[in-house]
């Protein structure tokens, strides 16, 4: 239709080779008129690239994986790369079936996304020759991982409370077996030290649940508590903060006037529903997913990528519960 | 390695053609020894099928899409079909880019999954020759849709309350502009009529939020309420139920002794965290996703599929808030 050879048409459509601009434009106009689509499968066979990635996740709720997937997809779609979603839950057999499927589909790389930074997905990666990045999950030695900088995020929250004049800042957090717990505790201690404050007692450690937060409020503010009470509580996640605030409301303790509360996760469905709305640390997981995607593209392109874990910055989302926002 | 022709090897591996069982077994053993994997892209070129589906969703939280995707993937992986995830939010431009990507990847079909049954995704499907199914979103005339049977689900909840002896069953629900609202209201009315009960007033309609549930409690149980109070509240979603129950706790109204509460969605992160845990209608979205996947496979296989919307059954998950469970 454009009166050129197949080779010339290919060069024109792929923006390669040298030719008269008019020729290139004529081919591209013909392609548009014919509604021509390059056959991705044929191109994949020739280039030995499928322009696909596999995202394997055991995070059933999608609390962590959804923003990671959103950031990953956003970075990929503009580069012509599409992402397969494989929900493997915690089932090694389903993990294996999905891993086989991804190899059969000739994905160019794999993103493994978990729900805690200290656990690997139940996958046997031995003998796998694909580029792999690990997101919000444990990486093997020499592997490449992406996670939020929990310690710095916690320090951000506690420094904000100290900056608002709070002096007795308690910490209520999850089970000590989770790596996130000592990291967030370290951030609490560091920010307190930098503000010249002492920790308000030892951290209260329990479940990552509203129920534990509810009970922790009784320990900190109940009738058997001594005269010394916290004027701020930094919570290890938003669910703990939610339960704590519900209990404080029932006890008649005012937030933020009597006590400021800050959570961790910025899970908006919780953080915006507390009364008042909850200040919380956002792990910026969408950006974590985007960075993981850009890195795996580099690996696919054969660029050298340093092994190790990248810890990306969190940000503090200020709402009314800390007493620092106007709203 | 097996001492047979390429054609025989292909037939042996694809379980086609007639040959001695020993020959087939010899080829398969050689394939295992060589760790042979069929090249999915080459097979796709030959068969004109890519064994891939595109899942396009505008449900950012993943509240609805995650269980749909889990059911879809589970049904697909055993059939060698993998699913591309495309998060388009509500952005028509991003929707177009993702739709183009899915066409370029030669997907065999598209599943469009939304976050409300009465809104279509922001996609121009004209000129598209692929099989498409619509899940938890509006379908065009002649299209094929899958959604939960909201009316029957609501009736299930209200019949359960009536069966427990509740007689004054109120309904607190979302904005009237959502199709789910009149459907759930119709189920409430039908179950009441079948139990010989009258509606307790008109439904209270507001936002799908905890905040609205919190305020609705004041309207139903506050100091300015008349002597007649509900002994049960059927809520249009779990967030409304959560806000209502939090307000009841502050007002000293006991759940379930003074009033039974039932939600809708069975969003476990809410339903298990209320005090007491919330009885709720589960829309069985994983099964919705599975059925949608099996249907699109039929369409890809050229089977005739009736147009129209399939409404699949909900189930009631009984917890302590309705007073009917032992736990």
C-alpha cells in the first residue's frame, strides 16, 4: 500500500534505519489506515524477549501488593511491558504451578512480592535463569530486594510528635518475631534521642490487630495505670492505632488533646475512618513497585545491578490525630 | 535422543496421533531428561491463541477485584492460561494504553472488573473483536456480565434476623444513586414480608462510610428518638455497620443483646475487628471470578454463550453481632 519493501516497512514502523522522512510517514500512514498492529508474539520469538513480567504474590488481602503492582504496571505499560499476576497465597504447590506457567510464557523477569520483609515466598528458585527482584519479602544472599525504610519512617513520625511538644511518647507495636518491629522501635528510639527525650517505658508488643490496640489502651490509660501517662502513642500499624483510639474514646481520653496518636501503613480505609482521622506513616509502596520494575528492566537489558536491599523513604501523612494539622 | 522424527516427537508430547505406547513414553522420558519446555510463544503463533487473558480493573483498593482475580487465576492456571493485570484506575487515557497493550500482546479475551455494578469501565470497546466478560461492572447491551445476587443476599441476612426473633429490623444503607442500594433494600423488604413483618421505618440512606453509620446510630438510638427502637439493623455495607457499632458502644447500647447488627461485604478486616465480630453477607466474589473465567474460555473455544447478566448467590457469614452464633 505504501509502495515499499517489507524490510523498509519494518524499519519505518520500528523507527530504525535511515530513509526519507516522507517514506517513513507514508508507511506509518498506511499502517494506521490498515489498523496494523505489530504481532507481539512474532516479535517476541525474533527478539527472544516477551515484553512480559510475572508478579508472584502471597499477599491475599493485597494490602502491600496492590500499590506495588500499581507502581510496577505504571512504569511498565509505557515501555510496552505487561505484567502477569499470580496469586500463590502461601501454598508451595500453587507457587510451583504458577512459576512453571511463567516460564512457559517466557516472561523476561519475575517480581516476587510478599507481605512481610523477613519471609521469602514459598518458591524454589534454584536453576532459574531469569532476572528476579524481591519486593517486601526476604531475598536470598546475592539477591536484589526493595522495601520501605521502616526505621526512617518511624523516626519521621516520632520526630513530628516531638516537634509538636509531646514529651512522653509511648510505642505500641506488633509481635517481636516480625523484622518490622525492631526496625520501627529503632526509629522511635533514635528520634527520641535526637529530640533529647527518653522512651516512655518499653514498647508494648502484641498482635498486629485492633484487639491488641484496644487492650493496650487499658494498659496505658486504665484505672490501674500510675499517674504518669503518655501524651503521645506511636503505633506499629494502623490497626493497632484504630483499636487504641476506639478504647480511648470509650474511656473519655481525648485525641489529640490528651494524647496524640500516630499509626504506620497509611491504610486509608482505616486511617481516614478513625475519629479523628489518623496521622500515619506511608510506606510509598507504589514507588517501591516502580523502582523494582525499572531495576528488573535494567537487568533484562543486561545492565549490571548491585545485589542487596534498597530501602526507600517513607513519608508522614499528617491528619488530625497528632494535633499538628489544621484540618 | 529418542530416535524418532520431529513430527513423531511433537505428537508424543502433545498426546496426539497414534503410536506405540513405548514410543510415546520414550519421547516423554527424553523430554524430561532434556528439561524440555514447549515454547509458548511459538505455540501461540501456530495456534493463533496466546493462552493469556487481560484483567482490566478500575478498583484501586482491590476490595472487589482481588477476590475476583484470585478466582479467575485459580481457574486459569490449571488450563495453562495466565492473566495480565491492568490497573487503569478511572483514567480513560490509561485505560486506552492498557487496552492497546492487551491487543498487542494478543490476549485471547478480556475480563473487565469494576467496583460498582452500575458503572462501565472508561473503555471504548467499539471495533474490538475479542471475547469480553464484565464483572462487577455495567455491561453493554448484548454483553455478558457476572455479579453477586445482592437482593437474595440481603434477603438471606434479614431472614436470619427474623428467624432469631428480631421484629423491628431497620435498614441503613448507601447512596440511592448506587444500583446496589435498591437491590439490597428489595431483599430487606422481601424477607420482612415473607416473615410477616413490616419494615421498621424507611431505609436511612447516606454515604458508604463509617462516618455515616456513626451518625445513623444517633438517628436510630439517640436522645431525640421516639420510644420505638429497632432490635436489629441490617447495614448496606460493613463500613456502615462498623461506624454504627462504634457509636452504639459509646451510647451504651449492647450488641447483640439490645440490637443485632448485620453488614454486607464480609470484608474480613472490618468484619472480624468489630466488637463483637460482625455477621455479614459475603458476595462470593472468588466464585464470581471463577465463573467469569470459565465462561470466557468457552467463548474463546467458540461455544455459544447467552448474553445477559449472571447473578451468583451470596452466603451469610454468621458471627456474634447478630446474636445467633455460639462463638
